[in-house]
């Protein structure tokens, strides 16, 4: 069933857990997230990036998700992830498909980010759509999001308090040391927990953690075994995620882990079944491995109902 982002995140705040926000691109990835949510009896946020919309179409993805969400009892929010194009964010708000959108103004000046976010929040609320904003800039590359290390900057707690007050956004994505993409760290992940605690103390709306994929060793090993060249991939450790949740993170974005799982499943199937030319079988194998990863994330986030 479809629900709203404020409803899910308010419940998460009361329960001191986080809700997983999983990126999808096609039928199989949507099926995987919903199947995992049903198996774990957990709410989920299903989100599409600008690149996913360019690939599959907003209406196509929206229709699939709305249809499938109506057939399940687990609470689902359909969310636009990393909307950097203001026109696309406005289109998503007015489309009737999305329950919430994220405007990513991290590449703008603080003044421009604040003004644009405020304008989009007003439009979103008038259309019954919640708005997630971002303050700070997370390094890394993922789809149309690309921030060089030298341009990344962490979220300032005092500025965050002012930003939230002036924009009236429903959730805030913060930069506290995570990174987008598969190659986040050369060593152990290091998040700025003190900064995160200061941000939580400064504002009252739910906090969001982007760039939080963990690159599970088992899935990475399978992908490499069957041909993927991702030996240097390294993500955020589970213990770091648990601590971030204890310090106020209520929505956690996962994309890279799902890509690796889907890739590993398809590669394994094709290698072991060279005579099978049915694309449904190969895509189904990727979907099934993706289900396992989503279930693992749900358990880590503590969101089982």
C-alpha cells in the first residue's frame, strides 16, 4: 500500500530505526524490493533517480510501482531520488505518481539552494508531496550525481537548523562522511559522528544518509568470480550504519549494493547456463540475489514492523 514519507519517518523516529530507500530501474528491481519488504514485513521507500527516469520513463515506472504497491500490505513510499533538475522535480511533484521528492541543491550556493528548496517545498506541500532537501555535498559518482572530493563539504549543524526553519522541508540529507558509488573508502569507513549528533540536536525533522551502501563481501565475491572487475570496491561498514541510526538517521539510501547483486546474479546465471537464451531467466537470477541484499539491509536498519 502507498503511504507518505512523513508517516514512515515519524514512525521510524518513535521506534529509533531507519527505513531503507532502494533505487529501482525496471520491473525486476521493483519486484525485488517489494518481495524483500513482504518477506521481512517492513516498510520501504522505492525511489527512482533522474537516470532511471531517462532510461525507463517516469510514467512507466510510476504505473508499475502504483500497481504493485496496491497489491501488498507493506507500506511503500514512491520517491524521486537526487532531483538536481528543478524542472524534473516540478514535473514529478505535479505528476501524481510520487509521494515525495528529493531536491538536490548541493551544487548550488547556500543562498540558491535555500531559495530553490523553499520554492519546491511550497509547491510540493500544495500538491500533497513531501520534500527531502540536501545540505552539504557528498563525494562520489552515481548516475547523474558526480561530486569531486575537493568539492565535497560536510553539513554545518547551525546552518542546517536555519535551512530547515526557512525552507520547511520534510527531511534533510546530510553529509557526514559517506560517499556515492562503489569505491567509497581505501580503508575503514569513517563518519563524523559528533557532527551527526550536533545536527540531530539542532533540528527536529528526520535525517537522511546517502552514499550508504556497504558492498557486502559475499555479493562482491560472487560478482568478481563471474567476471566483474570491482576488486577495489568498498562501502560503509554495518557498525557505522548502526551508530548513525542511533544518532538520528531515519532514511538510508541504497543503490550500489543492489547493482552489484543484480550484476552478480545475472553473470552467475549466464556463466552456468550458456545454453539458456531466455532473458527472463537471467534477469530473474539477478532479481533473486537482489532480494537477499534488500532483506539484509532491512534487518540491519531494524525496520521490521
